[in-house]
């Protein structure tokens, strides 16, 4: 789970064990007990009813992503701390993103060498993995960019002043997206996401 669905739909381990049992109760899956040393391992298999329910769920477009990013919240309230606090937070964000990029690199190289699990699902996996990797790069490049700005702040963030050109650039990025200009939007994305950013420790 940690290397697959857990990266886009994180849940506690206890929840992961609870949900399959609920699927069985609703006839959407069946369980089979298999000996596993001194313990019994339970394997869950989707039922015909479960496949129909899954197909019906896939017909709905679903909701967009929800951002829950503690380090960004700390940056949002940076004026209540010190410049050093904010720089430490941004450094932690950089380290997080680089570590996740290492995970993506390991998984991706395994598939390129023909050793990744469930190769029959590569058409779907390539879509999700591209989003995940680009997201990690987004966090990394944002943290790098924000660090360069915060380094120019005085020690007391309450005395910091905004940079008009930064605000103008942010507005332009939003305008590009709302205008539906796919070419210009791709240029903006390429500037924000640098493919080699994860290669440096």
C-alpha cells in the first residue's frame, strides 16, 4: 500500500484492515483464509457484485484533490515565528520531496527493467505515477523558490515586505490556467517542474 494506493489515498493501517471486512459484509468481496506460518493470512477477492459496484463508481467523475500540508500551514503563519523557523520548515519540505522522489525513482526503474509488480496495469500506473512524481517535484521546486525569498527577509518576519513581481507572476499563472491556453500553460508547468531537481541530495 505504501508504494501504491497509499501514496494517493493514505489511510491508517487499522483502517486498511477494517475496510475489506466491510466489503465482504456487503457482498462486494469474499475472504479466504490461508495458512501463513503459525497465523492465518486472509486473502480478499472481488465478487461479481463488487465489480458491478466498482464499474458504477468509476462512471462518476469524483472530487478533486484535497491539500493537507502542515509545512505550508506553518509558512502561512510565519509572521508568528522567526525567519529561521520558516527556513527550517522549507528545508524539511525539500527533504521530504527528495525522499519521495527517490521512492518514485526506485519504482520507476524497476518497471523500466521489467521487474515491477502487476505489469499488466502499467497503462493505469503510468498516469498515476506521473502525477505523483510531478507533485513531489512541485513541492521541491516551490520550497527552493520560497527559500530564496525568505532568505532575503529580516530576522523578524513581521518586518518582511512582499515582492510585487512575485504577486504579479502568481496572478499571471492563474490567468493562464483560466484562459485555457494549453500551450502557455505547458510552458508555465515546465518552468515550475524541473526534471533533474530530484537528482541532487
